[in-house]
C-alpha cells in the first residue's frame, strides 16, 4: 500500500470512529440508554472509541502532516496519551507501507 492510499484509509477509519462516538455519547444518560435499540446498545457497550480516536489522531498528524505533538494538543498532567499505544499504532501503519518514508526537504 502506498503512502496516499494508507492516508486515505486511515482518514476514513477516523471518520467511522467519529460517527460511533457521536452515536454513543448521548447514551451515557440512563434515559437515552433505555430508549436505544439493542443494536445501538451493543455497539456502545464497553467502548473506548474516544481514547482510540485521540491516539490515532496524534499519530496521524505526526506521520502524515509532520506536526509536532505540542501543536496537536496540550493535555493536563494527568491526561497524557499512552506512549505504548502510540508506538503500536505507528508501527502497525508503517508496516502496511510498501514504500520508504523519508523526511526530505
């Protein structure tokens, strides 16, 4: 897979994750949870979509836009991203690339 194809695929996956977040967020209230369909409840049960989206977004911006972490977000001290998860995502995406990516100017 080349760089552009991977970028477009990841961008679509991020859009899908954002859609799931939009569906699940109102269901945090018990009255909305009870009114939701069983299929929607199944989608939103034990989800961690926001965390996954955040980490994937950080690596996406860093890999494809060469944006430094300081420009992506400025979290509180008790809310820093998981470094192991960031590395795992980055290695997974790099393994899917067929071409060598260099930081050439």
